[in-house]
C-alpha cells in the first residue's frame, strides 16, 4: 500500500495494510503483548514496509495517554554497580513496553535537580532515582506530585514540611507545586547488616585493628556501612579498637585514593586488616597490596568482576544489584498501572557474605 506523496504513514495506513482494526495497531505500537502472534507479525511487517514511526511524544500530550518512558537517575555511570542496576531496570521496562532513559547526577545536587526537572519536562511516566549525597528531599516532593517516584539506595533524605518549601525548591522549573507531601517508594540494601557481617568475619580471623576504608559519610550507604562496622567492633569486646577514629578513613572517592591510603598504612602496626566499604576501595586496597608485595586480610562491600580471580580471591558482601533494579522497576510500573498502594513503603533487600579466603 502506498501513502500519499510527502505524507508520513499513519496508524490507519498500517491497519489497512495489515488488514486489522486500528485499535489492534494502537495496542501493538503501545507495547501490548496479548495480541495474536499472527496479527502482531502482520502489523510488524506493515510497519516496516510503510516506514511507520509511532510518535510517542505527540501521543503523550493527549489526555490519558502515556509516553511509555521511565527515567532513571543514577549517581555515576562510570561505576559498574550502576551499569548493572541500569541494565536490570531496562530489562523490566522493555518487557513491559517502556523505554528507559538513564542519566547521571555525578553526585551533584544542582545537576540532580535539573535532571529531574528535564525528565519531567520530557513527559516521562515515572522516575527511579538515586538521591544525591547532599539531599534535602525537596525534589522528591515536587516530582512525586507529578509522576510516580521510586528511590533506590539511599532513601530520600526527609519529607518536605510545607508546600511553599517545595515550590521554592523548584521555582521557575516545569515541576508542578504539590498539594501535599506525596509518597515515594524506596528500595534499599541491608548496608549496615552486611558491613557488620564483614567486620565480624575479619574479627573471627584474628584481626583487631580493622581499617574502615570508604567514601564520604555524606552518602547514606557509607553512613550505614560505618554504623554496621562499629556495631560489630563494639559487640566483640574491649580487645578491639572500636571507637578509634584513626581507623576510619572516608576520603577514598576513587580506587587511586584508596590505594594511597592503604599504602601509607602498610608496614605499620596501626592496622591489621581492611574493610573496604565499596568496590573502588577494594580495588584500591588490592593495588596497594600488589605494589607493596604484601597483604592484609580484606573484605569488601560490593562484588566486582576481578574479585574471584586474584589470589587469594576477595571476600565480599554481595548485594543483588540486578534484583534491586528489577524491584525498583516493578515498583514504578505497579504505580503506573494502579496495582500498588498509594502509601509510601520501603523494601530492604538482603546482602550475602561471600567468603573466598582474603578475610584470613
């Protein structure tokens, strides 16, 4: 079938070419999966032959219509943790007919707010967001008044206390002023429990001066892991240097910085083990061990590809990052289809201590 010269093919043209109802074509291009496979193939063939392109942006501005797009705001695209999570979110969204748009705030609060504003201006249907390290929670109140919002490890810092406060935070942006403090669903990992188990494993191996090596405690996850580390030390007894601030270093934002910190401590009697509170700290500690030609017992938080390959293999607190992404994606889609409760809820996912030998 030929369309008029100069006119892009429409859904009606596809329906005529495929010999199906217009409504069936509409359901197909909007991601419905319960269409007879024979009809779906005829529609797909007609779309290809006609060169039809569904204009989701135009469709989404009509009342009751969806752009079929979910926005994901993460903190750092360079970190493998976030790439794994983004892939899991994308799998669930794609299986349900949604496109995922992923952006990185780079842990910058102002950039984070602008990204949220831009995604909503682009008419995303829902948001999955990792809040920034300096989080006042105002963005969440404004955004959740417009679209469903799911926060992923960390949670939103606090509830907005007033409508005026939220409005001031997004003054001049495309976000609408909320009528009340809206709910935000949250998906977390058991950061404190995982860190406590890791520290206890080092203690059982004989360590008593355990370095906590991690990023800034402005990060919720780092605060929780530090709390778990301290809890394990305090529970072990007086023989452990539990409250000693000298054994806590939260200035390692990169693997290079972590390596420098460990290098400066190796060969002294100040530490006899390392708890690396994220994967970059683990990698930095391994680099320091390699260059020094010696090692200390080590347990890291978050698994990484090389962990089982070095000798001894690195023991880790493993969190199921894919499960976190899938859980967050299902949560935002449940809110979009109306099957989720309106109230805020928090899902805490368990961690697992994987001992491979480096803890000894």
